């Protein structure tokens, strides 16, 4: 039992009750001391959805909303959904389904517009977007950035944050400028799968000790995540659901109570408008 009572939030993980561990992964997280989760919808194609219209993404979002409700029952705190369109979908559409980049971008933006209805009128605290983390053509890159900018606009319109899946980088100041142009404060833009160093937007730091030490040394707002994928075919991929609580214990043992408060109380409230203290033991 940790001496320092604190909420423990995993900022980015996936749950798949159909194919993966689902609620059992949440129970592992909770037994390890985790209290709050941001659950990101899995890529549409992994849930068997091949969209033709923006409304076709709704099945993905509703399945995620359902698993979030179940997750909340297993937590001392609660879970919230992050909904949107994985940026790698553009390659699926262009390479596998014959879309041109502009047409693929239009479909992805329509999917984000559907996701935004869950932010405006429902439980989502952030939209999911980004751009490919692998080499693509100039046309696909430009179309992907167009989708990303639309996500920023929708987040500003609905009053939520954006979680971005992007290339590995420590500089997203250009994206921060796009956010400001869209009317969204850059601190409400989160790069998921971040290292401990990042300029421009808020970093969601992978729960590796070295990255966390770098983030603490930088003395800037940050979040912690595992990117748990909940895929039985990739059991060792990324990090398991116990990782963030264990890293919090490690940080507390090292005397980093202030950094833990930053990552699990202050930054979640600033970025997502969520109160991880008052929602304990709901």
C-alpha cells in the first residue's frame, strides 16, 4: 500500500473485450493501484468496420463507450473515452481500397465529425487523430495534415482535447500553431507515445523510467501512459496495464510526489477538464 495517496491515470490504452483481455486488464490495473483510465478506441479495421461514410464509425465509438462504462465499475475512480480516427486508416483506404488521398481524408474527417458528437453531447473528453508515423507520399502526408487540422477545429468547437498519434519527434511547435489558429489552446493537444522531451504540445510520456526521468527534469506538464493494445496476437506489445501504477510507486519511492501530482492531477484537469481527485471512490 503506497503511503502517498494519489489518483493514478493511464492516459492512453485500448480495451478489446471481444478479442483481448478487456475488463480483466482493467482489474489488473486497479489491483496494482490504478484508479483512472482514458480508453482510446481501437483502429476501425481491427473491429471489423470498413467505413463508407462518417456514420459508419459510430459502431466503433459505441463499442468503446460500452467498454468504458464497464471499466468504470472496476475502478476506484472512473474511465473516459477518447474517440476518433486512427491516422493509419489513410493508408488502408489508399493502398487497399483505391481511394485517392483527398477522398480518404474526406472520409476520415467525416469520421471525426461523428466522434465530435460524443464530445459535444456525450462522455468523450478528447478526439483521436494524428498523422502517419511511417514514410508516406507527399500527397498522403498533406492529406493527413488536413485531417489533423480538422480534428483541432472540432476539438475547439466542442470544448475537448485532442490526442495525436504522430511520427517520433520532440518538436510539434507547428501543430501548436495550427491549434492556436483553430482556437484550441496548444496545451490541450497531447502527443501520445511521447518521450520525456517535447516542444509545442503536452506530452503523454511512455511509462519507461528514462523517459519519466527526462520529463521530471524538464519540469513541464506531462501525462503517463502505456498504450496497452489488448491484442492476444501481440501479448508483449508496448506495455501492460500494471505499468503506470508500478511506475508511480517507483516515482514516489524516489521522492517525486510533485511530479506524480503533475501527471495524475494537475495535467489531466488542465488538458481534459477532469478531476481525478473528486472522482475517486465514485
